[in-house]
C-alpha cells in the first residue's frame, strides 16, 4: 500500500467505526454466541471466543452480558441460531468488497446485501469472485512515532510474517491468524499498544478512488455496514483524503 494513504485510510475507517458504536454491542454479542457455539464456552480453549471477549472488553460491555451470550452459544439459554455467510462483490471502479454476516435468515440477508450493492452502484458477485484479492491474517497497526526498532524486534521474535513502515512512520505488522494472540501478548508485555489489532482480510491490491467516486464508494460501504446482519466489511478501496 502507499504509505500516506494507508494511515489516512486507517484513521478514516476507525473514525467511521467509532461513530457507529451503537451497533457494536449487538455485533459483539452475536460473535460471542457463535464462537461459544462452535468452540465451547471456555475462552482458554477457544481462541475465537477470547478474541470476541477482547472486543467486548474494549467496548466496555458488561460482564453479565458477555456471560449470557456465552451461555446462549453453548445451549444454556434459548436463543436464535446464527449461521455465518460471506458475500463478495464489486463497488465503484471495480473495487473489491467482502461482507461477513451472521444471520438467522439467509433469504432476508442476501436480499438486503444485494439491495445495498445495487442501490449504491455496486454488484453482488459469486463466491470466490474477489476473495483471492485478500489475505486472511493477523494485523497490528502502530501510530507514527512508535519506536520502529522495538516493534520490529518484538514482532520478529514472536513470529510475525512481515513488518512495514509507511511514509508517515506508521508501522504495520502482519502474522498468520494462529499467531495473532502470541504477538498481541508479546507487544503487551513490551509496553507496545497497537491502534488496530485484529484478524482481518487484508487487501493485496488497491483500488484508489477520488472525488465523486470516493464519495459514492463510501456511501456503498456505509449502506453495507448499516445492515443488521453485517459483522464486518472489507474492501480494497482507498480514498483520497479530499475525496470523502
């Protein structure tokens, strides 16, 4: 990625996500429930559940809410059964989009996703149509000013795959999904806190958008992110700072 646009786009994305924190509780509760259903209710033995509980903690979710979601997942409480579905499609300028959903009604969800794409200038694609443009990985992003040598030393020792520094001094560390937790612990032990730490679908290419195209693409992403069944939206679109 181009260094400058990467950090600007990360901050842009974070700002928009923070503005939508009202939906965050619902999404985290769903994730905890599904993680517990498929991997059990013990976070020590369930990495996905641990990650979901970390998100709950960061969102200041009450502990009893977390425990209810776990109990619902393992069958201790009655509740709906969610299934995981991934949709792939194209946005403005052919930008790639992946939408991960948790739903109790597949027919409703696909209709809503298709409508969001078509109404906002995009197209819903077929399975595999854009997934090859992304890499499933752990990603840590440190703000400009973070000591690069220290980050690199910890990252390499803890088994990271790659460390990149952009033009503004922001640092990206990439690892295999299975190594995410050990790297997170290593950074924490070293007193290094990433602005973003997540298991994600990292785009391998960029589609750069400016002006009206950038605004249209952001409108499409907002429509997808506002869907009730949406858990995460990934895109390889990057925006000119003056375009959104």
